[in-house]
C-alpha cells in the first residue's frame, strides 16, 4: 500500500544448489524477513517437500519499501513452484496474497479492496486471497476472487485438483452495517429542539459544529445520532470509506461494503499521529477514518494543544499529507467535525439550577484552550442546556432521523446544482468569492446583520460564517433567496461569539 492505493509487487523465488539458506531481498521490513520462518514451517507442516538448499526471494520493484506479512503465501507458492510441486499455469495472470500460520492455515491481510482495485487497473482478473478478505475484494466488478483457507487447499486449487467457486459480488448501499452507532435514532432525544435544529442545519450544509452545555445535557447522545441524518452514502463514497477501513484492517469480514457513515470519537489523550495519521508504518489517522462521516471530539478543551493545531490542515484541505523520508502520502479526510465542551471546568456555569464553583480565571483558562484557528473553522456553535424534568418524563418521542434525513437530502440537492461546475459539494466549503455570489442579502437583512455584529459583539470573522449558514437554512426552506428570517436564525448559532461567558 502507498496511501490508500495498492501497487503491484512481483515475487520471484529462486531455488539453487548449495548450503541451506533463505534470504529475502527487495527492501523488506521485519515482518517480511520473518516470513521465511513461517513459510518454512507452513510448507513442512502441510506435508510438502521443503528444499534443503539455497533459496532467494526477491520482491520487485526493489526501490519501494514493502511491509506486512501478506507476502508469505506468494513466497511459499514460489518455493513450491520452483520445486515442481505447483503447476505455475494458474499463477500467470493472478494476484496471490496471504499470511501463513505455522500449521499452513491462511490468515487475513490488510487492504483487500484497494488490492482488487489495483488488480483491475493492471488488467489482472484472478485474485487468490484469504477467505476473510474475499468479500471486500469481490466488490470490484469483473474480478474472480478465490477464497483460500490454507496452503494445502491453495496448492490443490493451483494444480486443478480442486475447484473453488469465486465469491459472488455483493454490492448494495441499502441497509445497515452492524457497528454500534448505526441503529441510533434521533427520536430518543427528548426536548433540545434548538440543538436538534442546529444539527439538521449542520448536516444540510456540511458545517462543522460545537455544542456547549453542562454534564448530562445530552451532547454525546446527540452527536452519536448525527450520522443518521446525514445524506445516504453515494457508491463512490462507500468505496472510499471501505478502502480506508480495509487498509487499517477494521473492516468486519461480513461487511463487504461500508454503507453507513463513519462515526469516530477518539479520546482526548490521542496523539497527533493518531489523529491525522502517520507513524513508522504509516497508517491513516482518525480524520481519515472519519472520511465521509463524523469526527466527534468530546471535551474539546481537554485535547492537547498541538493535537488541535494539526487538525487545521485536514479541515482546510479535506485531505492529509504525511511527509516521510521515503515518500509523502495523502489520505482523504473529508469529515464533519463535531465538538462538545462544558462551559467551564466544573460544567455548570450556564446551568440555572446549579452553582458554578469556578473562578473567572479558571473559566478564562479553560475557554482560551480552544480559541483561535480551530474555532474559526466551526460554523455552528450551539448551547445545549440541561434537559428539563418535564421533557425527560414526556412519553411522546421526537421526530425520527429518517424524516430529518429527507430534508437534509433535499437541501443537499439544491447545493449539488449550485456547485455543479466546481470542486465543492456543500455550502460550508464556499470561499469568499462564492459567498459573494451565492449569499446575497437584501438591505433589511443587511441591517439586521450589522446590528448583530455591532451590538452583540460578534467578531468580524463571524460575518462569512453567518452568511454560509443562512444559505443552508434557506436551502432547507427550499428558498433560492436568503431572507431576513434565515439570517436571524443563523445569528443564533454564534453562542461563543456572543460573549457567552459574560452574561
Ligand atoms: N434530551 C435527552 N433525552 C433523553 N435522554 C437524555 C437527554 N439528555 C440526556 N439524556 C440521558 O442522559 C444521559 C447522559 O447524556 P450525555 O452523555 O449525552 O450527556 P453529555 O451532555 O454528553 O454530558 P457530559 O458533559 O458529562 O459528557 C444519556 O445517555 C441519556 O440517557
Ligand atoms: Mg458527553
Ligand atoms: Zn464552573
């Protein structure tokens, strides 16, 4: 893998006379060097002949560093082909990958889907893969994916002693994946109409959002339900998201295609590499795992400052570039940022029924941790007050997610038409030029906005944010024009700018 794309490696094996030895060349990492022990044991323990001579395995092209244990199986098959135990005919135009256990059974590998995509691009139709990776690879049209469970079965298949049926292609973006958030519905959330409206607006325009409120007010509960109101994944988005999960190896084997939007909520102790990706063996970070979905940062002020700093690039570019000595890698990272925080260290500053024990200094310190460039990229700031008992006790349920999602989809369609000839998809991604073009407001709305900025003490940078959000509210309204009511609602979503802590 390079980034989220696979490239083809050719495995050559030479068995020569001489003293017993086994070397692997072509920039292998440690896992590959250890591969000779697994290969030797797997061949012997499966009852095959292992040549007691000099063996050389070469991985080409030699200038790209290879990682992982997926070359075990091709090396083993190479050794067996060189000793006439395997007929090489079926290997001619096939890709074969898998990790070997010492007893010869085959373990799953990472990146089944991107591997299948690379195979197709290189005109290769046959894939021989570990059974647990077969379904994700079979998503790619026109592939014959043969699932294999162990070395003995693989050899029988290659020698035409056993037929294996290719895995059928299952491609459907309907239904649910069985991850824990997939079934959560907005109808469980009682009251909090203001917050629910705010997440609807955020979902409709792709806006980042922060919720501020006391402990137990339902911030986490609401955040988990945001994927349920986002537009359904397109097939391209499904493939991208599946690819990333496939690389990390977190794709459940019964899930060939991810059809629900990801929801990631890393703990505030996460490192910057964990969040944006990187590390010695580079892998995508949380921002890429949240690609096409939601990245939820709970207790935002608790995150380390440098970690929040590195978020700026992906928020701006919707992808991350990781520079490494060998090469620089790019992973997609187009996510909706959802953050939550208490208004003060004790949490009860804004709660009318509880006393806040924090000093103004403590509060100032707490808030200043999130100020600046990150906050600047969050369009919607909403207060989530403590739920009233009467609302919690109320038996009637709220509106189901599916209804909200329909309105969101309609608003997104309007944006798709608007941005048809551009690289952006949603109102949140508008640049200044587009804001001037698509967010024109009449003199009445201009007056309102001016008063808000002056009298409520809104920052100047809030101006563009308000216009973008107003555009989304008008889209939800099915209105091509931004009216005064839309602007006035958008002004509501600047809780932090409105000198929230001074009231
Ligand atoms: N509006 C609500 N409707 C129904 N249940 C609610 C609501 N708000 C909170 N609850 C209940 O209270 C629990 C705690 O809510 P949640 O964890 O979302 O609060 P929070 O705002 O994230 O608090 P903290 O600041 O401590 O993280 C929820 O799991 C849920 O059972
Ligand atoms: Mg919480
Ligand atoms: Zn407090």
